[in-house]
């Protein structure tokens, strides 16, 4: 028995945008400034047709983006060469 009507999930607003990113940082390539897990939207779970819901396979219920750990941005000085591949504008 449901205690209340289910609400449609609304994705949270991004923590950072291209305009609000700190100097010397870039938006996280995984969550694109969201700060939350891009798979579950910060819920920690995902809908499942057979069981109703299941733990998020991406964040494993941590709810945060695994790359930026919730910061929504990454310091340019600490990017690996692999991560720099996501930012073509840094090679100029």
C-alpha cells in the first residue's frame, strides 16, 4: 500500500555551469556540472520493472558523480592525459 502518490522524478539543477565554473577548472565530463550521479540523478537507485527499483549500478548508492565526487568541476592541473581528451579546448 502506497503512503502517497508517486511523483515523477525531476533531475536536479546543475551545481556548476560554464559560466559559474571556478577559474582553473573545467566542468566535469561525466556529470556535466550536475555533481550527482548521471545514471540515477542522485537518487541512489534506478527504476526496475521486476522489483520496482534497484541500487544504482554506477554510483552504488553514493549518489555522487564518481569522477568529480560531487564538485561538478575538475581542476585543469590535475587532469590526466586521458581526461584531457574530453576537453578539446585545452589543447589550443
